[in-house]
C-alpha cells in the first residue's frame, strides 16, 4: 500500500489541531514539516519588512476605509471619500526610492495594499473602474512597484482586502457603507462577489511576477469568503506564495496587529488571546520547534496606517528598535508600516526612523536575521535570540559591571560585543552565566552580546 502524504490543505488542517500529541507521530508529519519549513525559510530569516498603506484616502489625511464604515461627526462623508480618486495624482512616486528606503532600513520584504476595504484598486484590474488607472495619475502603481522590487531582488507581497465597500455584490450599495460594511453573504449576489475576489487575486498572481505572500484582512466572520478554496487557488497559481491567517482558515503565519505577544506563540493557541507586551507580563518557557507558530506583528510608526498630516505621535527610533528585538526574541517577524503622502513620497519623519533602525541593524543584524527565539524568556532586562550555536543577549538595561543569566544550559566558549567585536570575559557555573561588561553601553538603544556555544 502506498504511503499517504498529506497535501498543503491537510497541513493547515493538521497544524490547527497540533496541540494533540498523537499528531506528531503521524508518519508523514516530519515530511510535511520539512517541506513547509523550506517554503517559509526566506520569511523566517527575513524578520523585518515594510508594510505600505496607500491610496486616494491619503489626500484627506484619513484612515483607509474606516471613515465610510464608521463615520464620525464632522468627518469626511462617503460621497467625499468616494470622489477622492478624481484628484489623486501622485506625480512624485518613485518605486525605486521605496525599495531603496526599505533596503536602508534593513527590511527584507515589502507588503503593499493593492485594495483596501473601500474597494479602490491600486492596480489595473479589468473587473472594476474604481482603480488607479482611472485617476489623473493613470499608471498602474502595483506594476511599477513590482518591477522595482523584482529588479532589486526584494520579495514583494500583496495586501488584499476581501471586504469591498464599492462592489454591489458584496453589499447593497444603495445604502451607506456604515449600514452593511461587513458584507451580506445572505444575498443571492454573494457568489458573484466571491468570483470577483478570486478573479482579482488571479490578476495579482499572474500579471506581476512572483508574489512572496498574500496578506488578507478579512475583518469579521472571515469564513464567509470560502477561504480554503481561495488558498487552494493561490497555491495552484503560485505554490510558493505564503498566506496569512485572515480569511477564515489557518495560514502560514498569524498576524497580531499593533501589539507584541508576551510569550512565544505556539500552535493551537490564537495569538489574539495573548496580551500586549505593554500591559501583559512577559512569560518564560520555550516550545519545541514543532510546536512553534510562525507569526508577524504589524505596527504603525505613528497611530494611523494611512498618511495623516495631523498625526504627529511618532514612535522613537529607539522604541522601534526595541520592538524589532521583542518580536525577534519570540521568533516572529516585524512588519512596520508607512503611509505615503498623496504626492507619492514617504514623509521625512518615517524616513528618519527607518534609517535609524537600519543603522542599528548594520552593526547588530547578525542577532536578528536568520535567528529564532532565544533560550531565555521572560526576563525584564534583556532578550535573547539564537542562530545555530550562537546566542545573542539584547541588553535593554546595561547594568555594569556584569550581567548574570540564570539557568543558562549551553556551554559558552566565547563572548563579545557584537557591534564592536570586543571580547568580553565571563564565568560560567552549572547554575548561571556571568558576563563582565564595560562601564558604558556601546549603543544607547539596545546593545548586543554574542555568545558562542558548543
């Protein structure tokens, strides 16, 4: 009898139930895990990406889609919002500059909003007139960016919103979007909308070269999008494309939004149930590799996803560096958002912060790229990442003359300051590791100690 080898659909189904110990004894499980690990390897190693939320809404300094879904008194009306494309002309857009900025920031992939909940397409879809090529700009921005990314070997993923306020098959558009923005799957037109969605995804997967990932944003009741059919279609068209978890079925990675989990995520426990680091207590414990859940925190630099000239509450570069370390120390990826200006440029405050993170990575990137979660978790003063036989201590608190790490099981053979290459003396017993520190921290944000082990 031939050995049964589950396909990717079975992988997602089995992975969702992987808290059950007998699953790991399945004869094909090791082969599945090895295959999926290879397919996701680039993503696991990348660690840091650029998210881009951009559309005509940037003209009004309002958030993407939400002003028509949940209008506020005195805000932009739906009619005003829907008219914005008539004057959207980002004449200063330079896709190579976007890629260059991502490179300078140390970001290893990009994710672009091809269509948000409002239904406006930043690509030249043949299935709608509500699109970038019907604006004064007329050019296909997704094509321009994809050409620039592929020309520079920058993996590019596409954000695509299953909700679509503009499509009459998604909702009764004779009513305001605020009345039925969650969609109306009970209407007979719903199958036509699902077909529309799949046709547009087919365009994105067949006209713009290799697609690194599809980033859905399904809002509520995601099961109504027939997600498994969509995922199967994606993998027929581009088998290597990764898919996130927001279309009603388990994906390649989960996507906590605007928060960082307080522990290493594991299969079978939704990350959405884990408190944010800002309010939740850090937890210790390191899972077995087969229990680890691949994940990615997406976060804004200020408080809004889209460009908003009124939002001046920018996170500092130090805060962003520490957030990257927090994420990497728990095995995740950090997808940091920019909202370009209506002209097509990225505002100076974003550029300044991104370049500062990139400068830190120039000296400390070995402790981030290609790493996974470290062996010590839940300690307030530092974080750990690991790669092969190297373990990295990311020092949040520089308490000279020494740092003591309890219960450090690996045998250390050398220690050094990563950014400076300066060797450090240390003492190790069965119960703890003590590393001697210079009086001054080499970096004002996060200094990294590299430990080589047997």
